[in-house]
């Protein structure tokens, strides 16, 4: 009644690894794009604050 472990198909393993690596690269790219969007928003926020303070002080 002792079942031997099933040996995974090497081709299936290779496909799964390839898909996982692609998913990781896609997530990394999305993270970089999000970082860029955040940086642009932060820069815009600084510019608006600077304009407000210059207007207030002049």
C-alpha cells in the first residue's frame, strides 16, 4: 500500500519555471513603472508647493 512518489514531467517543470520567471519580470517592470509614476507625482507636488510659497512670499 506504499505508493511511490510520482516523478514530475521535466518538460512541465521547465514550462512552469519559464512562466514564473516571466511573471517575476513583469512584476518588476510594473514596480519600476509605479516608482516612476510616484516620482512624477512627488515632483509635481514639490513644484506646486514651491509656487504656492513663492506667491505667498512675493
